[in-house]
C-alpha cells in the first residue's frame, strides 16, 4: 500500500517537469532510489543493479526501467505505475562483461524518439556509474547528456503534510532507539550488543507503527574514537570511564528522523562535561534561529556565536536537509547548515542539526531533527538534550 495517494505523486511529477522546462531538459533519467521512491513509490532493495525512472515532459507518469525480476512482479504491484510504464531488461545484462544495462536504456530512448534530445542524468550520484555514462554516450551519439544531479532532491526539500506525519513517526522510533542505547550502555557491555539493542528498537518501532531499516547503521564511536564521528562498533566490551557518542535514526516508510546523544560510562572528565554543556547551549541557539525568512547560514551563525565565546572553532557544517532516503545516507544533498549557504528557510523544510564537537581524545555529539514551522521550528523527537552519565 502506497503511503500517499495518486494526486500527490502527480503533483510531484509536475514540479519536477517544471524544473526540467526551466533547465531546458527534454528527458530526465533518475537513478537515486530515494528520488525513484518519491516519484513512483518504488521501495525495494533492488538498487544494487541498474534501475531508473525516465521522466519526459508530456507524460504525468514516469517510466520504470530495470531488471525483469524487479519490474512487472514488483513495480506494477507496489507503485502507481501501470504496465505500459515499465521496461525490463533480461538477466543476461546483470554484471555482464559483454553488455551493459544502459545499452538497453539507449534502445528504450530510441524507441521513444528521445535519442537526439537533451537528456539529464544524475552525474554525482552513488547509483550512476562511469560505465553507465559511457554506455549512454556511445548508445546515444546524437543526444546531449547534461547534469541533472539533485534536481529532484531540491523539489523534495519542502515536505507535504503527509511526509511530515511520517517523519513525526520516525521521531517516535528514534526516541525508542536512543533509549535502548542509553539503557544498554554500561561497563562490560559488548559494543555489538548495544548495536543489536538499537537495531531491535529501530525495527520494532512502537505499538502503533513499525520501523524500517535506516539509511545509516548506528554510529557508536567510543573513547578516543569518539573524535571520529562515523565509526560503528566492534565486539569489544566497554570499560569504565569512557565517552560514547551515539548517532542513529528512526525510519518509517523510508522517512528518517536522526538523533545523536552522548553517554559517559562512569564520571566524565571536566572537559567532556564542559564541551557537552557548550554543545547544548549552541544547539539551542541554532534552533532558535531556525525560522522562516532566515537562511541556513543564519542557523550556523547562531551556533558559531555561542562557541566563539568559549574560544572554540568548528570546521565542518552543523547540519543538512534530510528526510526520505536509502543507504548510504539519510541526507538530501541539498541545503547545508554552514557559512555561505543562503538557502532561505521555508515552512516544512526539514533538517538534522548535529553540531558535533570532535577532539583528539574524545568527542561529543548532541543533535536534533526538526522542521521549519510557520513561526519557528518543531523537533521530531522529544528526548533529553544532555550528556547522559551511567
């Protein structure tokens, strides 16, 4: 069952087609599975092979092009697309050294008389390879291939009411998952067992709704490793007196609500306690700057003004737009909370603000996911914003 009705998908297509017209694009090939889900409702772990949506200017419905076993048996049954909008390549294209799935795509483009048009592809995308580009270029010598990267992503940046409701559910799941982390983090516990408790909470969800697999696994750097935010876990046991930075997300119908909190097993050092307090103060200031009419850099500036009082500088951005996604990231790859990003904040834009503080011997991560409201912001989760001490 699709999470949205047909009219919402049609409306999304119209917005994308308007952007195509503005950029003089005749056809758009979408390979990002999040964008495919956004426009077609396609939700499957089939993105390890070449698959895409073809969007043209004269059709309200996209065309799915993909592997035969994923096409008619999956797409037609689970999306709003009909059989006339599905094209499937045979299995001998999969991981072949002789031919490439994009050879088949070129044939489809010729069939639809698009082989001499201006065709946009998502060039800076995890799911569009150099081999895919070269195959298209060879198969469509009269076409002009241009960059359509993040075109759909920017359409996605303002969420509908239905999308916001799914993200609120994801926020509730994030609360459950973080509570599982806090409850199981203790001296002697294995890191992998803490990760397992988080995974269990993420998938179980709540009594009212379940969870999906998030686009990023739980991140659990500990001790000196907490200064590197994107480490996962081992099977080692936690010792006494160690800092653990936890970053995770609730996910529902592919919509995310990330959250980070930091836990001290045993008494934290004075420096770790001080940094945690500064982080919370700065995060609170950043959130207060999150309101319509301000910009992304205004949010970061509010944070920077706080940490500057304490003689601290932070090189990296403090957040990004997020929502619907698939591995390996829950970010939308559009707006960032950093100096120079003048994206104007509008209601129902959604962000993860994670002003992590990373040092050589420890790190502190405390974050919030939120939406812009008519007058300010609203967080998706409700969880104590502090350093937890076990």
